[in-house]
């Protein structure tokens, strides 16, 4: 008889000898301050003996048991699979794993153009005249001849000198005025950061912001 009883005890699972877990057990675990994940493990490990009636569920909620634990108790008592985390209020579903995006090909490095730039301003300025000396020389010759002619017999030398000096000044002035005018100065900011100014005698058909290239010291528009 003793041998038979011992054999029955060995054949009986230890879980069957343990008292089933009840609603009061869950309330006690919640009030003890245990984490919810720990309580979930205790519910899954124990034998269900839960009161899942309407009154039983209302009391669980009144004692602060979360919806997640209540749904787990219902599923354990009924033998149905536990609900997914996404269906439990207050629990965000895990983000779906997605394949890592393929690494985008690195863009080719930008091509530099050190002789390219952008027009930043166009200014019209007055150009001063210049003298090469030819006008002064011609004026001196003409003025000296006139001074000699009007100086009289006793003053031909003095008249020649005065006439030559006045003629040189007049010739120089005339030459400068003849070469004076206006010019257009175009400021360009090159792509390498440098600033350059180019001079033109006539207004070019460009505007501020035009992209240009420097070719042999002259500006040409970029195609």
C-alpha cells in the first residue's frame, strides 16, 4: 500500500499539487508592487483558478489590476491563446522590422571651375583722358611759330617761348579731352571666392547674376 501511494505521488506533477492561482492572488501581487512582467510570468506558471465572471472582472478592475493582466487571466482560464500586445489598451505594438535601406550611392564630387564666376555689379564710370605727349609737342610747335610771328623784331625769342609753352598746354589739354569718355566696370565673384573687376568701353549685354567664364582676360557667358 505504501509503495502504491509513493508511486502515485511520483506520477503526479508538482503543479497539480499546488493550489490554483485565484483573483485574490493576482490582486495581492499587484498591491505588493511587483512589476507587471513578473506578474505575467506568475500567471503563466500557475494553474488557473480565476473568476472571470462579470462581477469578478469588475472587482479586479476596482483593485487596480490592468487590462493586460485581466485579459491574460481570461485566456488562461478559457484555454485560449493570450491576446497580442497590440490589442491590449495602453500597450504599444512592437514596430515591424523592415529591411535596412540600401546605402545610397555617394553623389559624384562637384566639378570645380576656378575661372567661372557670377556678375555681382555693373557700374558706369567716367573715364579720365590720357596724354601721350604728342598733343603737347604739336601744340608747342604751332604755338612757337605763332609767338615768333607776333613777337615783333625785338621780341621774337620771348614770343616764341611763350607761344611754345602755351601751345604745349593747349595741345595736352585737347588730347586729354579727346580721349576722355566713360567705361563700364563689371565686378565678378569667382567660384573660388576671389573678386575681380573687368573694364569695357561699351555696355555689355549682361546683367547682375549672369554666370560668366574668364577666357584670356575677357568675360564670356556660360552655356
